[in-house]
């Protein structure tokens, strides 16, 4: 017979991880209080500590990848715009020759 895994809510996970990070109680005391195993307390605590920097990152300086393509710097974009303007002018001249 297989056992189903317990699914803990994000609220409970955050409470357990914060209690473990505070350090005023041992891992076993935190586990007993919230009804989870000590191994889960350790995993939740380490996951919080690994990802805590993401909480305080400034969204204006760090862009999340949207998967639409590679990110380009402002200098590259300005260069590309200049190149496209030159091509556009050249095409306008060529079209004018056929009129």
C-alpha cells in the first residue's frame, strides 16, 4: 500500500522556516510544534536561506527573462536602430528609382 505525500501550505512552510531561522528553539522543537519532520524543517530553512536574496532584489535593475529572446543592452539597441535607419533610407532611394 502506498502512502500519499503530505502537502504543506506556503503559509505553514514560511512559518516553519522562520521559526527555524530565528533559532530560539531547536529543530526538533519546531518540528514538533508544527507537526512536520525535522528533515522537513531543515529543508524549509535551507530553501528560505537560499532564496532570501530574491526577496530583496530591485525589480528595476534585475529583469526576469521572459523567454522571448536574448536580452540586449542599450548600446546594442541604439546601434541596431542606427543600422535599421540606414537600411530604411537606402530602400527609400531604391524604390524612388523605380517610380
